[in-house]
């Protein structure tokens, strides 16, 4: 059952010009959270903006009850959130999402993320390593300016490949191309992915073609995060023209088996 708490901001770090990492005291939420869960944040006590902002959980420090999340300033709400200072209380509901990442006895996995989609994959990689699973990680960014969390992912990955679209850092190209090359000589028990839709569609197709299990974390605009507003619908693969069928990302996901959804 999700909890609503007023979490104290204990650390704030600006990773790039518009990306921030917040650490908050949220022991009640940390105890209930799993890789893939998200939280909803009310950024202000004012009427505008009214809706909460859904943000993925980046890291869980169970010993200290610290929850960390990373966000990019994209609009008015996240701009207000970025102005919070250490010591401020932040209104948070979580953990949200019943669909979370699952290992299912896997021995070797591939994790692939793009842009801000890399943030919820850190806790997944960390938990996989704790479970003695071999982890290969592929992260793609626009350019050098947006490369984040390299050190953190290196600590929990057996192999880490970082790519940039323009070649300004790491390998030039897209992360999925390097994953595809690796699959010519290697295989994984499962692929885990989060990122922009074009990347997720490509990963989905590749996993089906290669007959590899795949779990994808979807990002959709949502108001409530609890399945009430019905705004974050995604069509299932069982849909037909005569009988369309939908799940909601906030409840059915945000993590889905790639074969179960149309994206």
C-alpha cells in the first residue's frame, strides 16, 4: 500500500545544467520499494501546478532509509522542484506501480537505457549484482554534456558500454547497436530496458526476433498514479480492431513484458 509522507531533503546534487539528484529521508517508502517502482511528488502547496509529478526511483538505501530520485527540468513543475533546498520537506506518495523488474532465476542479463531512462535502471543493476547475476549495461546519451552516473553503473556492472549520438564521449552511435552486436556472439537470459519509445520499440523487436525475454519500463503522462484518472493507457498485444484492450502504466506497469504491449 503506497504511503504519503513529507520527506526531508538531505542531499541535493546538480548532475548537469538541468538534471538533479535528490536524496530524501523516506524509510517507510524505501522498505516497500522494488526496482521499477516510482513516486509521485507534489512540487508546491500552491494551486498551480496542481498535479503531482511522477518520477522514477533511482536508488534505495535500506540501511539509512534514504530514497534517491533523479529528474530533468522540463516544465514548470520540475523547475519548482529543482529550487528545493536541503532541509525542505517534499510531499511524496509511493511506492507506486505494481509491475516491477523481476529476475526469475536469470544468470546473465543485459540492461539498456537511453537519456533520462537510465535513472530507474541503477537500482535494478544493483539488486541483480547482489543476487550474483552477471550484468552487462548499455547506456546511450545525446552527447558528453548529458552523460551521467558512469561511476555508479560501473560499480554494479560486469561490463559497461556508454554511447553518445555524436561520439563526443564513449562509443559513437546508439546503445542498441552495441547490444545487437554483442548478441551475435553472446546471449542473455533477459533484457531490461527503459528510455525513449524508438529505442524501446527496437529493443522489443530485437528481443522477439532473438527469442529473448525482455522487460521494458514505460513512461507516460499521468495525473494520479493510482489508476483512477485512466490517463496513462497502453494497448496490449491481445487487442484487436473489434476489441481493443488497454492496461494502465501506473497500475499494470510501469514495467511490462515486452511481448504483452504495443508501443
